[in-house]
C-alpha cells in the first residue's frame, strides 16, 4: 500500500489506519465501560474508567498520568479527586520527591482494575472471534511491533 490515501472506486478516500484503529479503540472503551457498570460500579463515568489503561495507575504521579492520557493536569486531578473521594485510590507523598504525589490504589481500586482488565480480555476475545486465530495473531504481533518501534517517538517535538 502506498503512503498516500488511495480512493475507493466511487472516489471516496479509504480511511487511514489511524481512523480504523480509532473505531476499534472506541468499541473497546465502550465494552470496558459497559462491563464496569454491569459489575456495579455505577458511580463512575467513562472518563474515570478511561484513566485505566495497561499497565494501570498504581505508582504513577498525576502529571505522568496526564501526559500518558493526553489530557490536562487539572482534568486528571479532578478525576482523581472524585476517585479518591469514592474510595478507589489515594494520592500519597512520593518517597523520592516529597513535593510530588503518587497514586496508590485501595482494595476497591484494585477490584475495579481487575474488572476493567477482565472486560479488556473479553473484548480481545471478541476481536479474536471476529478475525479468527490466524488473523488475530497477525494483528497482535503487528501491533506489538508498531508499539516497540513507535513508543520512543510519542513525544511531541
């Protein structure tokens, strides 16, 4: 495939890979959130659940979380404040830099994380069912390769 975006025979552009990945990512997020609500975590909204991505929140500074999620520190701190008030986590002084805070999950937060990861596994299984084992394995290994190759280039110049 060329580096440009080819057109369908009807003249419409074929979606870029990023657009296609975005559709799948949104479906996964919707599945995670629906599963979390079904598990009884009805005090959370999609933005709270969206903070959890592999490998999780434990030990992160709020500023690191903001950078990883691409949202403002103020937004992250508002979301974390809600999660803290509802017993999912604590923000404690960093042992390395006492001025900074780090996130520590409470037992309730660890249960939520386990639920989110179980829902992620279910979504992954559904994708494998759609693609079949061989195509799923190719997708997974291709995404791993891209992650390895592109992880260092995520910083904005």
